[in-house]
C-alpha cells in the first residue's frame, strides 16, 4: 500500500506513558513548523489533551530514546505503520581516521520495518541517506 502523503508519528513522553501523535503532511512543512508542532504535541501530551485524531493515521514513526540515554535499542513498529526510526544518544567515541585515533560525536540510528512492505535494500539506502544528511546538516537546511 502506497500513500500519497507523509504523516509521521513522533514518540512523546507523557505522564501516562509514551504516546505517538502524528505530524500530518510533514513533507510540506518547514523545519520551524515541524519543531513548533512537536512542541505543541509535547504540551498537549503533558496536559492530557491529545485527541484521537492527533494519535491516528501515521505511516512511519520516529522515537528518540537518546533523550533517556539510550545508545542502542530496537524500536517496535506501531501498526498499521510500515516502519519506525529509533534515534539514540550522541556520545563522544574514539574512531580511526587516516590511521589516527580521534574523538568524534557518534549517534546510532535503528530502523525496524515491515518486510512485507519495504525491501531491505531500500530501507538501508534510506538509513545511509539519513546518515549523510546528519553528518552534513547544510544539505538539509539549504537543500544542497
């Protein structure tokens, strides 16, 4: 099933536990609009004012376990969505560059996806694209 829209669930902590409100038509939103809407959802979750419409209809979710210190985990798909991206804490790590050990900020991403809908090759290529964008944010911000 292919959708002609991008409705992305964003996992948000609330006093009653984790909830996943949905950003509608996120492909048509600016970064500022996305940030503002996530903050609005966070406040609504805190106040217990998320509606059923706020919580339904997503096609993909993003969960940020990094805010709790998570380094590696496997996010669980929220049915009937097709996939979920888990973002983990950014920590300084020793890496080898040009034969030298240097310290760099490292962040792990994990994606769980329904193989009945998403080909593994396409999922991995999507993760590589996300990695490249995160390593060079100007590409995202300035559409380079």
